[in-house]
């Protein structure tokens, strides 16, 4: 888990009322802060709830949260690479389809 440049208000809003990543696909975003957290997520296919790690980006346009494993991995790698220097980076969320036809998301530097 990580937490970079976020207030308690950012964390609460990110966990409670953040925007979906898919609503910001291919939009340029400037990172202001980021954190990850665990929460119960319902599997769309099975309807079963399970613990999952989510990532939350506080950006110049919105606070964006996602349980997408590929996006969580991508943002975690960004944090591991840049640390506190992620603040001010320009990124975009991109989507793609897996061989199984599932949509997944990742983050790219722009």
C-alpha cells in the first residue's frame, strides 16, 4: 500500500465517491496525489465479494479510483519508479482488450 501527497479528505473522498477510471480514458491528467487501499469488491461474473486492492489518483481533473488489477499494478510501478516525483507527472489511462475479450486498463506517461 502507498500514500503520496494526499490529505485525509482526499483519502475519504477517494474511498467513498471517486470517479471511475473508464470515464477518463485517453484524457491527459496531471497527478496531484495517489494512494492504494483494500476494500470489498463484488465480482461482476460471480456476484461474490472479495478483498481487493484499489488505486486512487488525485488529478487536476478529478479523483479517480479503480479495482482494475492491471491499473493497480501500473500505478504501483509508477510509484515504485518515481516515488514522490509522481506529483506533476502527465499521464493518461488507456484501455485494451485481453485475448479473452476482457477490458483492462493501465496508465501511460505522456
